[in-house]
C-alpha cells in the first residue's frame, strides 16, 4: 500500500516565469568582453603592454580625493566650491511684501570663498606638474620628513596643514612622512632618532623651528645632517623666517601654499645660526636671536590683557612701569669683531681612482718618513669688554636682512639706553611687538662673531631665544655662518641678488 505523498513546499513565485524588464522589440543585453571594460589592458586583438614610463606620482604615498565641482572641475577643498542646493520657501509674503528672510543670491556665496579655493586649486595644479615629470625607473623617490606641531596657531595648525600643504606634498611625488609632536621639546628628541632623509620640512612657528634645528645640530653626525635642505611652512602665531623666505601674501592660505610650492621648486639660501651655550646646559641654537630686557618681559604678558582688544600691548607695557623705574639690566659683555667670509666653493663629486692608484698612494704614505710638525703660532684673540646697564639687550643674526654677497660674517648686538621715559617705553613697546630686534635711536650697536654675556649672581628674569623662554644665566653666543640651507621663493632670491648689486 502506497503512502500518500506529501505536497512539496515551494517558495512563492518559484517556477513562474520572471517578468522581463525589456520593452517590446528590445534585444537581450550582451556582456561586454573584458578587453573593452574600464580598466582593460588594451583593445581586442592587440597585445599592447603597459607603458614602461614612470612618473614621480607612481610611488608616492597618500592620495587626495576630489569631488566634481561645477563645470566638471575638481571641487571640495582643492577646486571651486560645489554648487549649493536651491533654498525652498516663499520669496514674498502677502501683498507682495518681502519675507523676513530673503534668499541670498548664489553668486555672492561663490565669490566669498573663491580666493582661498582658487589658490588651493592653482597650487594643486602646479604640484601635479611636478608629480607628472618622468624619472628613470632606477631613480628612488625623494624622502621628506615633516615635523608638524599640531598645537601651533592655537591648535589650528593640523587642520591648516592637512587642508593646504599636505595635498601639494603628496601630489608632487615625494615620499612624505609626517611626525606630529605631542609636547614641548619632543622634536629635539625625535631628531636624534631620525634616519637618513632628503628633505626636512618644519610645519609650525618660531618655536618649532628652534626645536628642530637644535635637535639637528646636537647630533654627533651634525656635519652630515646639516647639509640636508630645510623647508619651512609657516603655521604658527609668530613666523619670523617667513618674511625672509617668502613674499607677502593677501591671506593665510596663499602664504601656506606659496611656502609649500617653494620647497618643490628647490631654490635655497644659506642662513646663519647662533649657538647659545650655558655653563652646564647643552647648547641651544637659534636662527633669529636672543633678547633679554624689559620690552621682552612686558610683551610676554600682553596676552593677559586680551579683554582690552587692540590696547592690550600698550596696557602690558604701561602696567610694567609701575615696578621699579628705571628698569636696568646690568652685566658685562665680551665680544670679538667680525670675521672674513671665505669664498663658497661648489661641491664637486670626484670620481674614484683605479685600484692600482689607490694601492700606490697607500704604499707611498706607509714607507715615506713623517715630516716634523712645526708648531704654528696662534694669534691672540682681541677681546673687547663692555659694561652693561641697559633696558634691553638683543643679539640677532642677519637673516632678517639677508645679503648673499657680503664679505664679512657677524651678528648684530644692540644695547639700548636705560634713560627712557615711561611714555617712550610704552610707544616703543608697540614697535617691539612688530619688530622685536629693531634698534632704536640712542642705542649702542655692535658687530661681533662671538660674545660672552656675564650676569651677576642672583639675576632673575628670562631670555627670549627665537620667542621661546629660557632661564637667564651667563652664556656664550657663537655665530655659525651659513650653517643651514632653507628653501625660499625664487622671487625672493632674485630680489636679494638685485639689492646686493645696487
């Protein structure tokens, strides 16, 4: 006896013909062969290999995404601003009266953001030209190490760098490594561990520059690493070097993009460095200078009077006059005069001689008798001494007024008179905030290649070294002429050469 068959379960629609989405008379779609799809290697019937040419961007790290803007151009952060959606709502109220919130025309919104966006777009296009240059397949990419201080510019430095400078560096074909500092003084320690690199880029302000060059010149192999060219992207509140290296800009975005493009163009200028060494501490290096006095102390306190707006600088100097007056800083200064600049010799890579020539030279040195060393008389150094009683002392390099053709190397020492009235102190304080190393009338100006500052025991106060605060102590300041090479805008270099000829 057969058991009754159970009906099989079937999903809804199973076995039914699927409705066709094609219209009447349309042919069935055919699949595109792989050779004709996007990303195929070539046309059917051809075996064309990929192009052997290589560009700088082929192996560069990072990628920059862009969105299509109006007119097919790139949008987002690197092109024209994307079109804004049309606002909905009534344009007029009852009786033809305008509403409380009239609609703004879209053209005005585009014009407001055009300068910054257009500057980024032009800079990115110029960086792409560098990245698309053909290079030999055996040529490695240049390595660039960026030291970024995210705390600069009141915490806005990271956003400014990633939005304006990072895309240019990546698109140019550089192998970029970004090192972000977490606390003050970390850059000095990181420079001790840095491996070989082709470029060093400093993204920050004066404090970041001072930390990086100090860590660089403290290395045991600083003679090798000091030859690495350095780029400076001004992101801090105070960027003194930017006035020397780059032309004036109408906005911050243009200033950052010009500085980044100057690194790609490759023009460099030599800058002097000050070595400042205390009795016990390790040396500190500066590219701007050292300040010690009342103007510096009052300028540091100006931020406390932020609620006074543009009067905060005058208020800080005015309230500082309530202390002991006149304010005198006493000590002793010993210094040496300027030194002659040796001619700059171009670096030439000599070819290695053959093996038999090298063996002959070594054997000749081995069998030859050693010549007797004749002691050379060392001329005594002509030190000059000066007693100090000043309201402020400043020791500065010549990097602010760079002269590429001068024949002497020296640093400027300004000893300001202590016979200053309170009104003059307040007025000069505002000028010092704009140009800290200006030397007013009635001051004693000296030129020296080396100096020793001696302070009496119990001296209080602080030094300002590249706008960074250090404890006041007896120090020796030595000029290191043309020690480092910084990237600069080609227009500024031409301007320096024309000024030297005139």
